[in-house]
């Protein structure tokens, strides 16, 4: 693409993948449609003209900032062999799709999954004791949130030692048993790897503080004070921490400022330093040799910061909530770093030892076979906050040899909304998001389908609002969400509790919030003069604690999670929404998940098949056909996206119900949140 300048027309900028995502992100935050920029009048305006028109909203520096970000990625559309890409033409089918394209992932938050020793904190032995539940559910890969040694300023996302297990989680031997246990049951296992930052207690950072001019000083972003060396001057730039306040911390013993995009004890690594990149690759190789099948890479798109760490645009910061974000959310060397990490850390060589165990093969009917050879490349799943559809494709396109899958968080909140807002989520937006995303994918692309995780409130509660404790609606909506997630094209990521319709908790007091982000946000609101109850009401909807309460295994005060006092309170006493209560009930949410995953594995159309949307403009009916790649059956999937009874559209393919939330009959009306998966009948 020709370099962008003030005379470039908006349609050309929107034609650039990074430009399109940047503009779409602004429109989403403003609650506006992309039609605002795609209509012929606006599309033909020059950037200088657009900049003048949006100056009251986006400030003076929006256009220069956009030009800079586009320049960073002007040559990253199509990597060639010399740059680490695969020159195979786009659309050339692989001999065998990678295993993760057909897999169902399941995220375990170990601290809240199962406690084996009664100390109130979930642990590795607890996870091992529940592997049969996951295997019975049909899971193909277990993802563990952080279990590395950590002071737990951010619940393990501040790593002190990448080759040790945090004491409350167990030991390396316990983890070895868990890896082997998962493999024996036909499930791979991946870990959470946090390498944008380390704990301030990590040996590298301690060495950097002791000698900031020594070899470890350049492992981090350490800056001297200006003026003087007492830290009384301003921080090096105006970047904000995601957990509140400045992103800089003064270190009096080192006489340096240190960058932390998250908590003050989470120090950002300097990926410009090749020694840092080599250390990370060696950590990956060490765990791969131990049997780990890949990693989910935490905020991995933040690792490349703009050289010089310049001030962020205040208007962009106000719009997005974090000044400086444009300088690192999709940094100038991000593609280079990811290709290098894949090649030097995740890719096996002939000299690499065989791991102690590998996953047993599993047939379409669920039967287990012999252990498979080690995967040539461990799976790379990127957590990539802030990126849009086109940036996601740039990071995960198969030819690019960077990430395999990425999480696009734009699906989690509607236009103009953020997770802290208390509102009813419109499933019509979810439908539109996925239809747009799927329409843009090519043969090289893949999509991760997720609705819940450890960092967000429960989607089920966002959809139902105050009616999330209505057992009928709760079950129906949970099955509808499962149907969307498990039968659309893509790789589903379930989060613990989704299979039993987990919902948000009614935290009654600030003391019940354990999440550092929520605690800091509450303190900031109080410091700004907001009354305590009002401040708590503004924090509660988006608290990460909602997803972190202990798993509900069985009825009772501690829900079968622990024999002791759980580390986090779970304020729910609903009947019928535990694993024990749902396990033997063929009409339960848990049984529906099992049946749907079993059907997904047995029917090639639901993993490898084509996709055709029905009535794409309807905001209440979501229907699609999955077409078989060979001689198999085609499948019709239907979901009522509303809490109202609706008419079933006319002219749908003739089909016989095989799995449904309200029975298998496909009558003229659909009940609230009704969903059905039906086998398409062959004409004639």
C-alpha cells in the first residue's frame, strides 16, 4: 500500500487491515455503524478533512497517530519466505488440518476449580481429580490459567519463576501427573504464559534493580528521572496502567522509573532485547519437553512498544480509557517477534527429546487409541485485547507463521459499551459480529469462539440481566449460547462453569472483591468522591470475581469445591445448577453440552463443513446451514436470540431435529431462547 499521509482518502485507509480495525474500534466505542465511513461521500474525503471534522471528539493528534500506526504495518500484509512466512499460495489445503481446528478447549481457573487439601485454594491435584468430568464432557484440550510461582499480586499473572509451581497449587510432580492424566484421557494440555511482564520479585528484575546499568537492566523498561534522580519529576510519559494510575513506578534504590502496564508489581519486559526473546523461547522449549502441548499467551500483542516510548494521544486515551495504548497494542515489531518465538520456541527440532507423555488419539465415537507422536509445533493461542478482525487475521493467518488462534474481545460488549456497564447484552449484536467476522475469513484463517473467561463477567448474566436466576430462562439461554459456540465455524473455548449455566454473583460488600483491578477501580471512584454504595454498584457489573468463584460441583455450603473455607465467596444457592444435579439429567445444560460436543465430533459438517447464514438481517432469529465437506449430512442450526416467543421463518430447509433445548419438533413458533440442531433431509 502507498504510504498514508494527510492527503490519503478515507476509503484507502479503510482498505488497509490496520486502518480498518482502528476506525472500526473508534466507531464501536462511539456506538456508530461502519456505514458512517463506508458511504461514498465520507469514503472519498481526505484524511486531513476527516481530521478537522472529528477534532472535537478525537483531538489534534488522531490523524498523525493513525498515520504512524499504519506505517508500522505497511509491509506486513503478505510475508514471504525470507521474512519467515510460508510462500504456499493462499487457499492451498493442508494435507491434514491441525488438531486444534476441530478441538474443543476448556479453560480451568485452578484456584477455583477443585481443592484437594482443604486449604480453600484450588490446586493441581484437584484438577487431576476432576479430569474424568472434562473427558466425559468431550474436551480435547485443557487450558490452565497461571500455575507458575508468583506472589499473586494479580492471581498468578505476575510470574516470579517460570520453571516452578506456586506453592498453593502444588509441585512440579503434581503438574507432571496432571499432564500425563490429561494425555491418557485423550486431552492435550496448555498453560498460560505471561511474558509481556514478570513479577517485580523475578530474579531478572531483582538483578536489574541491583544494577540497572548491568546486563539485566535492559531486560525491562527502566528510565532515569527527569529532572534529577529523586523521582520527584514527572514519569517518562503519560501512559496509564490498566489497573489504575500511571504506568510508571519509581524505584528509589535503582534511581529509575520502571514501566508496568498492569499492577505496580508486574514489570514490562523489553522485547527489543534479543536476550529477553531468547529467554522466553527457552522457557517454552523447557515446558514442551515436559509434555505441555502449547500456550495461551497473555496480552501477547503488547510486547512490542514504540521505540522512545512517546506520550500517548490524550483524546485517544480518553476514548479508549488508556493513554498511550496506540504505541503498543499492535506495535511495530510484533509480527517479527511472534515469528521468531514460533520458530525458536514452539517448533520441535530433531534434537528435541520426546516428552514423557503425549496425547492418546481419539476417534469420532470418542474411543481412545495409542499415544500420538509429539506435535511438530505447539499451539499458540494469543490473548490480543484491542485488535479487530483484520489485525486478528494478520496475527493468525496460517501462512504468516505467527499465532494459531487469537481472542477478539469486541464480541463481549455491544456498541458504546464496556464491561463495567450495567446493561442487557443484545444477542442480535453477537450474531452480527460473528457473521461479519466469518464473511471476512479466507482459507488461511481461523477463529476462536469464546463468550466467558476469567477476566470478564458471565455472558449468561449479561444476556438475561436480573432474570438470570429464572431456572427456565437460565437453562434455555445457556443452551442457546452453547449451540452458537459449538456449531459455528471455529474453535470453541469453554470456561469452567459454562457447562452448568454459571452466572454472576451478588457481591454484597467491597471486602468480597478479591480482584486487584476491581479493588483499585473502587478505590479510585471513592477518591473521586463517589459514595461507597454507588462506587460498588459501578464496579460490581464488570468485576472479574464473577468468573472466579469456586466451581459448583454439588449442593452445599462449599459446593464440593473444598472441605475448608473457599478463598472466594460464592453467593449462590440456586437448585439444579451443580455438576452433581445435572450429571444424570438428560435435559440439563450439562447433558446438552455433552450431547452437542459428541455430535460435533461425529459429524464432519460441524467442524470442517461450509457455512451459509439464513435471514442474516434478522435480530431475533439466528439460523445457518453447515454443509458436509464430503458425502456426509448437512445440518440446520436455529436459535431464538430473544426472551420472547417468535415465529419460525418460512422457507427453511427441510430437516429433522436431532438435538434441541425444547424438544425436537420444529413447529411454527420458537420458545424463548429455543435452539435446535437438525439433520437436513435429502430432496427426492
